[in-house]
C-alpha cells in the first residue's frame, strides 16, 4: 500500500480537527550545514522508499495528533512529518515492514536534536520529497529484526545514527528502521537520553578524527603508555585546532583527541572555556576579539605546527583555520559547518569532506562506532551535558525552536519519549 493511500485510509470518515498537530511556520534566514547543500535533495540517488509511492502533502491529507485514537489499525507508527518547506504536522503511519533481512526496527525512547534538523526544513534541503520524516540520531528498544540479523535481538537497548535519504530511518517517529550494522548496544551505565547524543555529535567527532583526519585510535586502556612520539619532543609538537570547542561535537572531538595524546587548541566563548580546558585543550577565549586577533594568538602558541583543524562554526572561521594551518607540513582540515568557495587552499593542505552517510553505506565503518562505544562504556569519554525535553514527538518542534535560538551553552538537546 502506498504512503498516500495509507494516509487516505487512515482518514476514512475522520473529520479533520484543529489540534496540537497543526503546521508550525518556520522563519527563514541564512543556513550553514554539515558539508552539504540544498542541491543534495535533488541528487541522483533514489531514496530507499522511492518517490513514486508518495504524493504531495495536500493529496496525502496528513492526520492531526488528536485523531490517533480513531485509527483503525493495531500498531501504528506515529511520526512528525515535514509536510512542506517550513511546515510540520503529525501522521500515524503503519508499523514498518523490512526492506531486507538485515534490517532492524527500533522503538524510540530518546532522539537527539541537531542544527541540521531545522536548517533542512527551513531551507528545504536534505528532504528528498514531501512528506518526509527527519531526525538523525536516537536510542531505544529493538522491536523487530530481520532473519539475517545476528548481533541484535528484540528487546536490546540500542542507539543508531541514520541517513536522511531513507524516510523509514527518520528519527522523529516512533519506530525507526535501519540496517543492522548501524545499531549499537547502549554503552554500560548509559541511559537512552545520553546515548541519543552519540549518533551525530559523538560519531561525527569520532569519524572526523579517526577516519578523515587520520588520528590513531586511543590506547586500549587509560593506563597504557602514550605513543613514543607524543612526549619529550616539545620542539616538534603538532597541534589540532578545534574552532568551536564548546559545541557538543567539539566536546566529543576534544576528548577523543586528548585520549590519542594530541595537543589541542580550542576556540570557545568564556562561558564554555572552563569546560574545554577540563577536557584537555589549551583554550583561546573568543569574546570581543576579531578573528585576526584570535589567529595571532593561535600562532603564538602553535607556531607553524597546526597540522589538523576542525571548524564547527562557519565559513569565516573555516577561512581563519586555513590561515593558521602549517605552511610547511602536510595538514588536514575538516570544515564541518561549511566553507566558503573563495578560500584558497595551499598545496600542503587537504580539505576533507566529512560524509556521515558513509557510516550507513559502508558496514566496515561500524568499527568507529564500536570504538566510541568502548570509550564511553569505560568512562573515558563523557557524554556532554544534556537538556532533556519530555513529551516525545509532540515537543520536537519546541526543542528545535529552542536549539535555533542558540542558547544551549554547550549542552545537547534530547527529546525523551
Ligand atoms: N558534517 C556533519 O556531519 C556535522 C555533524 C555534526 C555537526 N555539524 C555542524 O557542526 C556545527 C556544530 O554542531 P553542534 O551540534 O556540535 O553544535 P552546538 O553544540 O549546538 O553548537 C552550539 C555552540 O556553538 C558555539 N559557538 C557559537 N558561535 C561560535 C563561534 N563564533 N566560535 C566558537 N564557538 C561558537 C557555542 O559555544 P560557545 O559558548 O563556546 O561560543 C554554542 O554552545 C553545526 O554547524 C553543525 O551543523 C556537522
């Protein structure tokens, strides 16, 4: 049965009501995104549940929240729907079916909110079509597994990180359907709420460092000696620069880099500076300073020895990162919050494109999530402070509006079901 015909069937004889499920208008503004652009939504890849079975939001007659008791099916899948650019609603979809035997259905207990979630709806990118379901990370209980799934079983407590091109994997719904290799057990002593921050910020930091920036995994235990070249060579020290060390992603990156004995310089506000220092960075506070002043402070600390950099703020700070990277050594740069096209990249600098979809598309990248899980489970990586929003799907839009105001001060917003 197609998505549109299901909507019609669910609405049989149900009068449309005004309810909490009304569309919420989203104001427009400038966007900056995770190395992707609006053109992504029209790229050549097919979404997993293909466009042909869907209709426009008007045709689909999206249900409102208060109709849920009247739905004549046993187990429905409540979802926050992106009905059109800047407009949300609620729908009761059927319980998912598996597309192949290596898939897992997870019942949502907590979902992390990220800047990309509202930016994609405000500016209509990373939305292959309407209606769509967004949300990229969650933790919950395994509800169903395919016949070919070995390491995951019904009832397991797990987290996952998803790819936006599969509507069934959008985390703003009750049941999320994902490939088994993307499903990880909750680390010991980690709640659903905390684990819901691992799929985007945690895994992005992990893969950026270990995969794209070629940082070795940390030693197996906290007592292992540091690698021979990380100490006693003060003159030769190489540095990692994290511009935006107070962001949630920056906090994970700081901790992981410190475990691999990197020397780190972080740019933060005075508000998040103590946190970044406590996580192992030399901090430059940015309050009331121009980027030129900050660049000069970075150079006075690191000289020509910044060989890796991550930018988590935007095009201007990405440009500033390029200015402080080593001129004479090979250097790697990950602009995670967009980079200007006019920036000149010196020959010794490699700008890496962090594509988190590789976690979903390449099963071998599970190794990074397993390593992250191990470090969190051992207590060697702390989950950032969480701001939990109770109320499940009903309050996702409220949470996104608060996130948009930019008042998180280094805390992670998680909606709890
Ligand atoms: N490519 C990807 O796959 C990917 C994945 C994850 C995140 N990202 C991107 O990375 C960025 C950060 O994401 P997030 O979720 O970690 O963010 P977040 O925690 O929501 O970021 C908020 C923090 O940004 C810091 N900040 C704001 N302006 C700053 C500035 N001018 N300089 C330094 N820090 C500043 C603030 O900390 P202070 O108090 O220190 O200013 C604030 O606490 C976003 O643009 C996001 O889209 C991309």
